[in-house]
């Protein structure tokens, strides 16, 4: 196992990414993250009924609270593959545990790619020796590249800071461009940290950070079978232990949220065929669930998305999507602004400069603000537009 220095490295973590022939043209398609010591683990999984076998196995293993390795393949989702797909995943898990000389229950797995195809087990098994041999502390970027599918670029974020009287590092990688919707979507996110933290505290702050980042984005409103986010904390920083109800835990949460926010925004910006990054903020709701429902009704409207892509300032589509959300609201209290242009209030259009609104729609980033005027709850969603390229990419995905 080679060791060297990189700007993306976390003490006690090694990684690698190689090509084993799952994808075409010698593209990296098998990645590994490995902690040199067993690490505390927390995870969030897709709510999809047809969870892929790797996720079903992971769900059971993370209940022990300890993990040490995550192996991920791209080019094949190993989803909707039944009992045979489950057996295939276990074969890979067993092979890796033997190569790393660790207990099999410490191995977690991820797969991404076309649904309904079984893993090329022999290709993966044949590459595990090389994958393990090449582990190094500069390998995080290779591991990230190995799990990309329709992504245009890698997504890596890192933060360093003093927590519990010691320097700690948090580094995250993410894969995802399409099938992005809340409750974790084809989205894989792995976070590594050397912080020493209690298992319950880790689980709590990870779920909190996910809810305010990855569960607040949407590219196309489609939930994947293979979504998950995992965090490993190996404790090698030797900081004063982070536990619940501690002030220093708040600083860790803030660092973690920063990492995840950078990653989730990168996912939206890399949305399949996306040309616009759009933030939707709903304020003045009676409840957070109402605010969330309203925000997603707008974010997932194909008519709204195509208007942004076409740079057509058809703001009426936003009002229509809001009205279709099903939440209770007083129309006369609703206010809509796009960028710095106030367009709708008191159930009527306002007198604004249409050229100025057109300029807003021509920007790469567009901020939509809705005030329902009925309460003090709010919710934001990050989303993207819907372009010709999105249709082309997904119309040809399996071929």
C-alpha cells in the first residue's frame, strides 16, 4: 500500500480507483476507500422499494456501528437482480475482506449504472488484488473518478479545523448528475474523517447535515434504487471525544454541513444537460412541510425547468406549480420574486421591466423567492433546468 501526500487526504484513510473493464475505453470503474483502523459509521439510504442488493447488505452491517472499507463499481447498478444479485454482492464483499485481511462485515458496497444487469463478478474479483495493492493516501480522486457515470466532472470537498483541541479533517466525495431527488437519489456520497466521535452523535449530526443538503436538491425528481450516503470516522485525530449535547459537536456539524453543501450544489450544477443552477426559497409557510411541498412543486415542474432553459421569463409557470402543490394558502398574501425582480403580489402581476426579468433568466444562477405570508416556516431547494441534452443522455443511457 503506497503512501504519499495530496490536497485531498484524511489521516488514516487510503483509497484507489482502477479499470476492470465494466465500462468502455479503459475508464476507471472500481473504487475503494479504506480506513487503516475500524471506523465508526453512519449512513442514509434511498427510500426506493427496489433497493439494490449492496444497500440491503449495507443496511444490516451499519447497524453494528463499525466499518472499514467501501468498494464501489460503476457501469452496473446490480439493482432489480433478485437473489442472484444479492449473492454476487456477497462474493465481492468476501473477496475484498480476504484481500484486506479484515472481517467481512466491515466491508460496505456501492454500485451505480444500468438497472437490471448483474455484476460482472469475475472482472471485479480479478481486479480486487490490484485495487488493494494500489491503495494510497492520494487515491481519493481516483476513487471518486471510478464511481462516475454521466457526471461531467469529479465532486470532492474537504475542510480542516480544530475540534476538541485537535486538528481534524473531513473530506467527502459524491457521484450524481441524474435521477436526483430527496431521500437520497443515482447518487453516492462518501465522507471520511479522522475525528473521534461517539456513534450516536455521528448518526445524529450526519442525518441532520444530509437533511439540510442532499435532501434539499432535485435535478429531475427521479429517485434511484442505489442512493446512499456513508460517513466513516476513524478517530485517529485523538481529539476530545465528540458526544451529543456538546458545544464542540456543533463545530463538527458545521464543518460536515459545509462539505456536504459543496458536494450537493456540485451535483445540481452537474445535472444531466443542466445549463442553470436554480435556488428556490419558500418563506412564510404555516409549517416546514408546507414550505417543502411548495418548493419541490416548483423545482420539479417540467414547465418551470424548460422555461429556465429557454430563458423564457414565463413566471406564470411558477405560480401555477405553486398552486398545484396542494398546500393551503391565501392567494392575496403570496409574493413572488425572481432574482431582484418582484413580479407577483396580492394575486396580481406587478408593473416591472420585462427586459430586466429577461436578463435574470439569462444568468447561470437564478434565485426564486416565494413568500406565502401565512407563517414563519421556510424551506429551500436547489435544482437545475431541463434541456435537450437531458433527454438525449437518458434516451441513450443503456445503449
